[in-house]
C-alpha cells in the first residue's frame, strides 16, 4: 500500500512539475504579449508591470507598456515608458520609432518626431518605414525638398513600398520637379511595375503638357489598376 501511494505521489509531482509555469520576468512578459494579442489590454498591462517590477532593466516590457498607453485615453503616459526604454537601451530602434510616431500622430510635433526617427536610423539604417516617416514629416512641415531623399531611400529598400511612393509623389508635385520625378519613377518601374509609380509619372507628364507620355502611362496603368487609371484619364481629358 505504501509503495502504491509513493508511486502515485511521484506521478502527481512529475506532472505538476511539467505543467508548472515559472514566475519570472520573462514569463510575465510572455503572458503580457499573449493578453495583448487577445485584446485583453488591462491584463496585458498588469503582466508587463509584473515583468519590469521583477527586472528593472526589462526594456521590452517598458516599451510594450508605452505602446498600450498610446492606445488609451491617456496617450501622454506612453512618453514616460518610451523614454524609460530608451534610457535603459539607447540603441533600441523600435523605442525611438514608437516615440517618433507619438510626436507624429498623437501630439503633433514634427521636429521632435524627426529627431526620434533619425536616432532610430543610427542602429537600424535599413528600415523603410523610418525613411517613409521622415519624408512624411518633412511633407507635413512643407519642406518638400527635404522629403525627397528619404522617400527615395525607402523605395531603394523596397521598390514596391506604396507609402514611399505617396510621399515621393507628393513632394515632387509640390516642388514642381516633374521631369526629375519622371526619371525617378522610370528607375522604379524598371525594377517592378507599381501602380502608384505609373499614376504619379502620368500626372507629371500631364503637368508638362505631354499628353502622349501621359497616355502611355494610362495604358500601362489600365492593366494593373483600373481605378487609378480612371483617375489619370480624368486628368488627361482635362488637359488643354
């Protein structure tokens, strides 16, 4: 009887040990990510707080708290967590980007946003979204010339990155550099056909009163995006 009870005890102990979850900073962080993915934000916040209460240098947990606060009615609280993350890990590009996004979207301060994005590039110089964000801020500030190089850079990283085309097309049209824009879009189209490149180059031909060139872009665009082609055709039809 004693032997049977001991066997049962060791079986229960073994199973319990297998399924037991270690209560440490990493386990609470992982639980926070799981809660976040299930849109259980209060529970996620509780888990992240436990994570960095156990590990005061847990940069990712502070960053996640900032990202969560940016989605609440208290977005300003996110700034403290972003800055805390950066103070722990100045090379964490994602923290600089998150802070930049806050100053771009939640509390518009484009100069502060630009500082954050340029800081992010110091440790992650191949992030197309960062270059796009820089171009976006320059366009928002009306500094269209400055928006062109980072927008081009975003497309050098990913030739099919449509937000990059939007900022580049906007900057070119506002600066009146239609011929330069056409040459740039030709380079992009030689890599892969992207509807926005065809659309903006078509607009540029129209601005230069080159109806034949605009119609060529229209015909090419019609094959890949009929809605955009219709918008370009409307512009072409209005040409004098």
